[in-house]
């Protein structure tokens, strides 16, 4: 078990070093969601996985507001229309973040989590800049080894981590891949996805703990195998409607 061993070591490093940052992120999310607001979540490329892991899926609840641009995340086509060349180009386009944010009412009572392993591409950097300028607390989920490996390419000379109130380090190595193979120069087996999913679920669980103390947890999407078909349907419907209500409130209107 080569990659699994490295993944376990990676998660252990996150557990040892990111306690304070994860606790702060959960406290912020609970404060916002408990007050009826949203925590915007954003990522490009494979970093969209962290967004999807937060909501919607089993064991999740409304309050986390996913923002994902398909043009910068649709990697499975690989080549041709909607291919990776275009997607990787788009996530570096300056000014795109402002156009995305123009769709929303940016309220200081809300918050945001921005995912970017490298923390160097223009779109996540400018998303954080725009959100923070509007007064929202920003949580960055990034790899500090990766982001500090090279000089920033953004005209501001900054990284995503420079525009965050809380920085959660994914602790992944430069280049992401974790396993060296005999006879192969390039390492294989990236670790950022398992790291991001672990961080996301730790935030989700801790946020729920805060909310539960005050009886403020929104409907939790649950399997019929656990709660029965009727209750599962009620929870799904309740979660979708609650998400729609919160999302409608932050959608920019005339």
C-alpha cells in the first residue's frame, strides 16, 4: 500500500498542524449559517471537488453556497471542445472573477471558502480579493509548499493565501503527486483531493456541532437506509428549498 500510506501520513500532518485554522473556519461558518447567511465556496479545476463535497451530498446541509464555473472545471473531455487546454487557460484569465461575482449580492454578513492547491491562478486569487473587498471573511484552502515554490505570476505579486483571513494548508508536496516509482522520474498519485475532502468534512462536522448547540442545523441530506424513505424525502426537499431560499437572497437583483 504505497499511496494509501502516504495519504495517511498526509492526513496526520493536517491533523497535527491545521487544528487552529480549521477550528476558526468552522466557527466562522457556524456564525454565518446560524444567522441565515451563506458561506460561498469556489474552486477551479480539480479544486471544485472541495466545493461539491461541502454541499450537496449525503451528510451535508444548506448554508454552503457552491459557485463553480463549468468552463474552468470540465476536465473529463480532456481534448477538443471543452478540453483541458481551454479550462486551464480560463482559470488564469484576469477579470473573470469580477464577472462571476457581479451575479451576487456580496454581504459582509456572509463568508467564503476559496479552494486552490497552487493558490497562484488569477481567478481564485481575484475571487478572494473581490470577496474580501466587499467585507466578507475569506478562508483559503491551499498548499503552502506548492504556492511558495515559485514566485507569484499575478500582476499583484500575491497568492491566494495573501487575501484570506484564515489559511488552511493542505500540506501536499510541490507538484502534488506523492509516490516515487522505480524506473520512473515523475512521481504519481496526487494528494490534494483527499486532503481537501478531509478538510471540508472536518469543517462540515465541526460547523454542525456549533449549530446543533443552538438547534440551528438546517435539514441534513440523509439516506433512506438510515432514516426511512419518507423522512429522507422530507430532508432532501427541505434541504433543497432551504438552499434555494438562501441562494435567492444572494443572487443580485435589479
